[in-house]
C-alpha cells in the first residue's frame, strides 16, 4: 500500500509511518502536511527513500495561484484608495 496524507499531519504517527516504509510494510508515503510545520530537523522522514513530502502546496494549481495574486493586488489597491479589503480573514 501507498499512504497519501493531504489532510492533517497529526492523522498519522510519523515514527510508525517511517518504520513501515523502511521495513516494506508500506511501499511509500506521500504527504503535504506534517505534525509540526515547518519541519524540524532532524526529522524521522529525512532518511527514508520511499517517503515524499511536499512543502504544503498540494492544493496549488495555476488557477489558485492567479486568484491569490489578484486578491493580493486588489487588497493593495483597495487599501491605498481607502476602500474595504477585497477579502479580509481577520477584521479588526
């Protein structure tokens, strides 16, 4: 089996996953999340060849990157013109 985790790092016990990959019980592990981010070194996954970790970008697409850039630009223009934020996660 190959285990893929794009949900939350805490859903797996990282030491157990590393051991399962080393021993062959798991063919591989791929994740976009870790229990602690950013990854602290040394980390149990660093020496395991059949583990692939991406830098929390699994949801990134060309379209999502364009949307993010446009939102940032719109927020800057709105701020400079005194208009409300285009998207504001934490209103003051």
